[in-house]
């Protein structure tokens, strides 16, 4: 190569897969020069990739399930030059031969260099019927250079027919330079039992965690500690990771953070006071919003506030709370999926990524304003961006104009009868909570859905059948075999109900317009209208009718 080469898959490693031939390496890079690969998965070959002489950078790359290889480095073989692995995953690669089995996940040959950061190397295995099996995860030959920073190196193993087996997770030849910094080594094994590191120990920097005692990290590190990791799977980002539990000692104990400011998944790091050990930074990324039913409110009228806290991060947020300061007299409070105390501290337990907790608070405006309201979300995990976990809004109060001063009569007059002021008009729209089905929807059987109402109202449920179609131009049509898939919504009928403030159960009859609902998917569009004619926003729920 005479100039740098950059190969990027815009759809990412989960969608861009290079499936190699069964009997050969999937990819080979030879010669000098710089090359960068981004967003690829290499799998299904006799071995993954070999790099010889190049300066190869792998970003958001997955090398998995290659083998059984007949050579070292079933996943990645660094035969010369250097390889930088950034936010990558190397897993499930195997060596099964009769000769020496070295470096099932990654092998680093003499004079070659590996630099791995924010990466996971898991579940690779080097086995031989011969003598030597070294380095299930990483095997560093003599004079090789290996640097691991914020790496999770777990459950890799070696096995041979003899006692010459060492370095279940990490093998270091005596003359190689291997440095481990702020990383986790756990669950490594040989045929004889637990074994994370080889007899030749790596140089320890930062603060590392060894689930056993074979790495020799010494004081200032965690030795003999279970990191409490979950299974290898998608926890956000484009490559699979193993996420630590909230109580893991890996949390908030790294000495330094990676210069990139993120973990393997792209989550901000640090989330708390300092970074976590290993490739994953556990954090509670909460976003709070606060909406009102109107831009201004008349003095003495009701105003509905909708406070919502959403988990916008990659990790479940435990002990999630939403504290609302409404700024006016409270009329009613309706939480969705949680409970609120008298101080408007609403608890929602664990919010999974993408889930929200909501509190609908109705207040009575004072005679003069404004109504200043705030809402703040928090959880049992540190939030890397705490500013967007708090929301506020100011709702002006419309004060009636003062009555004109009456003129002084020139002669005695009979004062008119006092006029009773008319009530202020109700312009507050009812608020519908989230919809959920109660039990299964069966053909020919009545069913129910449940929601909440901020005030008494009539409820309308529009029932539509969902029909699969194909896109033809801008239209969605049935009976087509080509074109992008789409959905057609055909009206079945409308169901009416009434409900009071609080939880409302709406009964769907066995037949609508004298016909039972057909099997398959149906969309329900629900609105609520109060006595003053104010209409809520539409809520939708998709149900499936079974036999």
C-alpha cells in the first residue's frame, strides 16, 4: 500500500457480515502502510483475519465463531506490523490441531504489536492433541508487544494432552512486553482448572481485576474478585459486550479513562466520579420532560402537567424516581407504572432502556402567577449528563382586568342587583395514560383494555384491522409481491365508553358491527373528551386476536 486505505461499512457490524470460506482465512492483509476497517463482522471461516506488515486499525469490528483453525490466531493473527482493536469483540474462535495451539482469539507473533482498547475478548478456545496449548484469549510470542486498556478478557480456555497448557485468558512469552491497564480478566481456564494469566506475568498499570490469583497484579488491584458480569450479548452499541452488575467492584474503580471519552458501546465515560474497570461503563442516562396542557392558564382554573422521565441510555436504570414541584395547589396526581407520595416523589423501580415513567399532575392556578413547575429524574446509577435529567416550565396566569371605578351618582339612585360572575371556561384537555391489553384477545370473545384518565370523560376507541401490503409509489397496496413492506389500516368500528378520573377499564365487545374480530393484528386509536368538549391526544395500541 502506498497511501492510507479506509474501509467503512455505514450499516455497522451487526448488518455488514463477511462470511469467510470454510477452509481458509476470511481476510488477509499484507505489505506496509496504514489501513482502517470500521463496522464489520468476520465469521464462519477456518480462521478470521491475518495482518502481516501493515498498520491495521479495527474500529467497531467483530471477529467471531471462526475455526477450528489449523494455525495460531483463529480470530486474528498479528503476523507482523501492528493491529489496533478499538471497541471490538473477538469471541467464539477455536483452534483444534495436533501441533502447538497458541492464541485462539488473537495471536501476536514475534516483533508484532497489538493495542486493544475498550474491547471484549470472550469464549475463545485453543485445544491440541499434542503438547502445547497457550493463550485461549490472547497469545503473545517472544518479542511481541501487547497493550490492553479497558479490556474485558473472559472465559477463554486452553486444553492439551499434556501439562503444557497455560494462560487461559492471556499468555505471555518471557521476552514479550505485555501491559494490562484498567482491565478485567475473569473465568480463564486450562484442563486443570482456573487460569487467567500464564506463568510469565503481564505488567500491571492502573487498577485491574483478576477473578483468580494467577495474574500477579499485586496490591492496589482487585485479586480473587468476581466481577459479576452478565452474558455476552447486545447491550447497546454495534458490538456485543459483557455488562457488570450494579454492585460489581469494577464500577467506578479505574484509575484512568480512555482518551476517547466513551466505552466500547459509545456510552459516555466516566458516568460517575471515575471510569469503570473493563470495556463497559455502567450509567443511567435519564432525560426528563415537563409539558403543560396549555400555554397560559386563567386565574383559579385547572392546569394539567405531564412530567416524564425516560431511560435514554444503554443500561437498566434501577431505583428510578421522578420528583415534581408543581408550583401550585395540587388537584390530582396519576402516575403511570409507578407510585407517587404526598411530596410528589414518584418511584418507578427499574426502567429498561427506552422505557419511561410518567406522572400526570393537575393543579389549580393561583389568582396571580406565574405557575413555576420543575421535574427531576434520578436512578441508582450515575448520570453522565445530569443537566437533561431536570426540566422546568413557566405557565403565565391570565388575571381578569380590574372592574372600572363606578362614577359618583349626582342623585340618589337604587343600586342594581349584584351580578354573580360566570365560571371560568374549562379549557383543560383530559390526559390519557398508556394503554395495555387485559389478557389475550380471542376471536368471538369480549376483551378489555386498561388506561388512566386525568378527569372524568367519554372515551372513543376506533378499531382498525392491520393488513400487510407493499409500497407502490406513495401508495400501500395488497396483492403485491414486490416493493417495500407497509401496512393498511381498515376501519372495523368504534366502541364508546365513559370513565372517571383514575384507572379506567374499557370493554371491547365480542362483536363489532355484528362481526367478530378477524384473527390477526388490530390497531386501537383511543381518545377522551371531557364535558366541556376538550379532547385528549390520541393513544394507540396494537393487539393480536388469536383463535
